[in-house]
C-alpha cells in the first residue's frame, strides 16, 4: 500500500468530473492538492450529457477538449414545444453569435478523460472512502483505505461528491429519467428537441448519427419502458414525441435514473461544497453539470485571486458564496421553475405555456439573453 500523506493544502473529496476539473484547474496554484475517490475504476456510463459552449471553453483551458471534442456532437438549434398544446420556440446558434449552442457527449467518456488528466498532475488516491470531515483551521478528513483508517489535515476541504453529503435540503420529483440511444429515418441536422409532456420533459439530442434520448416520466412508466421490447418502446416514443424527427427505427442502451433535487452548503470553516454536493438539478435544459463545472472553475479562480490569504476562513468562504450565488440561484430556480410549470396538464397553465412559448419565439433579444445565460451562467 502506498504511503498516505498526513496533510495537504487542498483535499478534494470525489474524483468525478467536477472534482477532477477542480484538480486540473489548481495544478499551477502552488499548493499541494490531494484527490480522494471511493471508486477504484470508472464504470462505463453512457448517459448523454449536454455541455454548453461555455463548458467547452473551460474544458479547453483544462486541456481535455481536443480529445473529447472528437466524440462530441454539436447542437446548433434547439426546438422547444409542448405536447397537445400550441406554441413553440426555436433557439439558433446563429442568432447568438456563437458557433454552437452546446455539445452532446457520453458522461462516462468525459469522466474518464478528466480523471486521467487529473491523475497525471495531482496526487489521486482511488479506493479511499471518506468517513467524515471536520471544519477548523486546519480542517480534518478521516477516510478508510484498504481496510485501514487514515486522517489528514488540510487548509481547505472541497466536497464534490454528492453521495458524501447528508442532511441536505432535498426533495423528490417523483419522476425518473429514461435514457437511451435511438435512430430515426431523418438526419438530426444538429437540432435538439425539448418537448414538454404532462409527465415531464422529453429531450431528443443529436448524438453521432442518431439521437440521445432523455425521457422524463413517472417511475412506474419508466420501469415499463425499460423492460418493453424495442418495437413497443419505439412506438411509445413515437406517440409521445410525434413525427418531427421522422420514424424511430432503432434503440439501445436503455436505463432509468430516479430524479431528486437537493441544495446544500457547509457552515464549517475551511470546508466548501461544489457540483452535486452543492446542488442536484433536474435534467431539463441540461444545466446540472454545466453549473457544477462553473463551481469548480470559479473556486479555482477564487483560490488564485486570493493567493495571499489562507483559503477557507469564514470571510473567504463568504466571498466565494457571494461569487457563486447569482449563478447558482438562477440555475436552480430556472430548472425547478420549468419542471413546475410544464410537468402537468392543467388547462389554464397549458394556455399560459403556449402563449409564453409563442411570444418567446418572436422576441430575439429575450432568446439571445436566455441562450447566453444557459451558455455562460450569470456572467453571460
């Protein structure tokens, strides 16, 4: 077993994409960073992930985009509609001055590339199960590695693993997201669809020569869709989505994921939460990972901007929370608001939704404002 350190400048709990991104962003900051990850190997996870153009810029600065970009499918148009109601809107990259609105990638591939890059530049210990952390100056982290308990001191503990956080304010959407890859008779032409139904949003994203599907519905129906044969699944999808993408002819890689919402923060000195540890979002509009990546990038920037101050003090943490409050609050509120407004079949709300979509589609300045906020966050 390799010798484990008893102190570190920054300890990152969680080696997923957000934790690994932070490790990469800190590689030149001059403080000793240590990343603790419970998993010993990354499992193949083919969940589709929608990256904003702003996230691409961050990943370019972290040095992982050239390889990831070879497998990414650009999104140049987004079509928004509601099933069984009038009103629709279209966002186009050409209207925003951006080359693309976003990209579709496999979560597993992104996680693997970031983890490999992080391992090459900071100390990473895989198979280290964090048991507890305690704020203070310094903060302390207790973890188990190969059956032995270890403890180390840190000037800053960054928790990026949502599974390591308990007691956070949370809620159950009573929905599941069915993810799959589907093929239709028509080419996607780099257009993404967000279609709202009474059970939840249905997203169809361009992915290679086919589509990545994120279909939000009730838990019971999600289970039924996952065990249905291909023909019945495709027929159900056709009935729910319509014919705008042509006839669906093939499906693969189906899975179901329960959806919850959570928001948490640490009151302990020298401890901060980012990514899924700080907030878990509904997949509608694809904002979750993009918001978490901005958490990591802004935290690294805050550490560098205040290099003369010891990170993690109450004043230092308060400054970081202020730096992130508008972006986080806006992303969480926007996502939850969409789910609350569109995931029902109440007639008055249906009329309001249709009118809103129709007006939105006729207002280029408002469309450009929303597109840039979804792309770059509060600083868009």
